[in-house]
């Protein structure tokens, strides 16, 4: 399997985890992507064009990482999904959703910490021009985000937020009733704008990354420390807005889940069942791959 295919396979599992966080009432996946945006581009392959030797290096580094992810992490995702499904058998509470979000955050922390091992190895192998291209792409993306999001007025911001929330709800519940749409709109009206503080945080992080990618002798440790400090030193304005919006959205999600129709309940359980089946299939594939490798090693 090529490194590109491996990167895509990992990305699908991360998306699955993020969807669980959305189901749990997270106000926006951008909070989680904000933690991941330094290294996600590398395994998506959209920001750095690798030569053959670098692609082989990445594939070799990814193999043990993916084995860990499938053997240790995917079963945890399945357990998290099972917990989410079990809440549907009774009235859902805010505490149910909050607990799921906490476990989702912990899973993403484990993913980031483990992924840094191979990303730093790849970082050592990149040429200066590749690192320059990487930063240029991120800067251009930052400019695109600012143009797309900051030019909106408050009314447009709330409309966009409500539209995203309704899209997520329809994905899991199917067609929404008029009263449900109205309740979502009321909730969205109390959301606070997060795009400005998020983009300011992101720009400051890009400045820090650009310095770290000068690859001084201790740059591995410096990057790990910077990531830890980034979590701890999030601006109060960003943290307060995220906390407020999370509370608003969780209340809306609880309301939706507890007022779902029988038809919506069937749709929701079917969608969650599909996601669970995908995760189980990945776990089984990982076991089969491990068994084949063990057999090959024994024959050799």
C-alpha cells in the first residue's frame, strides 16, 4: 500500500472520530482541527510534494503507527460509539454529551502525540524548499480563511453556523421537522463569533511553526513543548467563546435527540451502525495484516 493510501486511510478514521464529537454536541470541529492543522497536511499530501525516497521513508514510518492506531485506538473509538448509541435508549442529558466530548478530546491527544514521532522523522528529511512550500501553502490558506470568514457580518455568521448545524443534524436524523428547525435557529441566534479569535490564534501558531521549522538542533523537543504550551495558553477570549458556543450547541443537540421522531431514530441508529461497521472492518483488516506479517516472518 502506498504512503498516500495509508495517509487517506488514517484520515478517514480521524474524520470518524470527529463525527462522534459532532454528534456529542461539540460547537465546531475547528477546535479539534486547530490542534491538528500543523501535521494534518503532511499525511493528506496536499501541502508537501514528496520525492520517492521521502515517500518510502514515510510509508515505513507509517506502518507501525497505523498498526498501533488500528490495534489500540480503533477499538476505543468503537467503545465510544457504543456509548453514544446506548444513550439513545433513554432521554439524553448534557452530561452524556460532555462525557463523550472529553473522551473524544483524549483520543485526539493520543493521536497527536503518537503521530508526532513519524512526522518529526519526515520533517528531518524534508528539503528547505519543501518546508518553504509548506509554509507558503499554509499562509495562503490563512489568507483564504480570513477572506472567507471575516468579511461576513454577524447575521451571516449565525446563518452559516445554523446551516452547518442543520446539515449535521440531517445527516444523522434525516429530514427535520419545522419545529426542530425553529428551535435550532433560536439556539444559533445566541452563538458568539469565533472566527476572528480562531484565525488570530492560528496566525500566531503559524508564526511559531515557521521559527521551529528552521530545525535548530533541539527542534523536536521545542515543537513538542510548543504544542503543549499552545493547548495551555489558548487566549481567554477564544476559550470563553468556545465554552459558550459548546453549551449552546449541546443544549440544541439534546433537544433534537430528545424530540426525534421514530423515523429519525431509525435513521440515526442506521447511520451510527454504518460508522461502527466501518471501524470494525478496519480493526479486522489490521488483525489480518498482522497475521500475514507474522506468517511471512516465520517462513523467512
